């Protein structure tokens, strides 16, 4: 669902950029105030995992694929503000290093996937969890919220395309929401499965849990988690479904795909392929591995700059998933 440059006009670019800056600014302030220092490595690990996971497109319908956004999953573990920061970090790296999403459209992508997707999906998650308490209710809430977060982001993208006069609103809404209703099913199921695995094997990672891990165990978990993320990018991402994603398929169907403009800035590995490497599989694997490590270090650096060296528990307003 990464919007390229050319799909949205100037007024939409400026408006979404302003909304994205405001939303990310609030998220950064909340992370600084409430996230425990012990969760700093988890920001980096979550960003690396999401970057790798977003490279793993899965088939949805004939000729169309989708991929995990992951904002609600991170919000359930670390809180909504941390999720906004993590998803934004991933989108920035995807944009500037791999030309995945336009530079001018970065604000729209951050608003759709980080703020509306992660933040709005988390609100749905909390609302359902209040009605369905307990572990099963939590997984049900997460699966539904993951699905609805994808649909919300798709509906917002449709509105931006229509406001930019690229396509009529009804056609954009029907096509975008229609295909992302299916993509969202994958988002919900994958998010619930990963969350269940974390809850069973590492319950101390949950934001509502008091710290029980020693520093050594935390470092060990982060090391292995980063290895898993890099391994996914190296050995799985090159074999992901090659079909166009939901937005690309809709653009082809509705006839505005040609509106995409050339990338505004050069990139290290355009389309996740390093120039000069003749093997497409090797080029994608190398780009994915380097991207996962880079986004991990960027998120970790950002967290260490923002978060004071403290170990106080998170505030009551953001302390339970």
C-alpha cells in the first residue's frame, strides 16, 4: 500500500505531511515519557522484524498479493505510540533506501499505515478486548483489529486518490477496500499467531508485564530476534509472491498506474535489488538483510536518544495492551 510519487497532488501531499508530522510528534513525545528503558531494544527488533515481514508478499487473489503492515501487532506488545514510531521508521528506510513509496508521498504513507493503521487499529483492539477479556479474547481482538487496520488504511488511501482527482471516489473506495478486505485477513491471522507465540514463550516482553528478564536474557533475545529477521530477509523474501500488491493492482485496473512519476531521489537499492548483482535472488536477499540491520540500528539509535535511562513502569494510560 506504499503510494508512489505522482499518485497524489500537492494539496494532498501537504495535508497528509502535516498530519503525519503532528501524529509522529505526539507519538515520539509519548514514547519519551512512558516507554521503559528496558524496551529500547524491542523498538529496534520490532522495526527489523516488520521490515523483513513486509518483504514477504503473500498471494491474495489471482494476480494480487499483500503483505503484513504489523502496526497493531507492535501496538499490542509495546503500546500505540511505540508502534507509530516503529512503522514510521520502517517506512522512512523503505522510501529513501529502496524507493518503496514516494518521497513526496511519505507523509500519506505514514498517516495511512503508521497513524491510522497502527493507532486506529489499536483503538479497535482495546475496545474489543474490553468486551472479550482473557487470552482468547485478546487474540480475537488482535486478529480483528489487524484486519480492520488494513481496511482503514486502504479507505484512507482511496480518499487521498479521489481528492487528488486520480480516480472517482466510489470506484477507488470499492476497489481498494474490496481487495484489502482479503489482505486484512492475512494481516489479522499472522498478527494473532505471532502475538500468541510471543505471549507463550516470552510473556515478559508484554508492556503490561513487570520486568522479569535479566539484562543478559534481554540481550540474548534481541540477538536471536535480529538473526531471525535478517534470516527472513535473506532466505525467504527473495521467494515472496511476485504479484503486484493491492494498490498496484487497483492502479492498473482503474487506469492511473501511469501517473506514477520517476523517483525524486536516488536510492541505495531501488526495488530491493542492488545494482551490479546479476542474480535477482541474491540482490533481493542482500538488500533485505542490509535493510533489516539498518532499520534496527536506526530505531535503536532513535530510542536511545529519546528515552532517558530509566526503568520506571509505563503510565496507566498506556500500560496495558
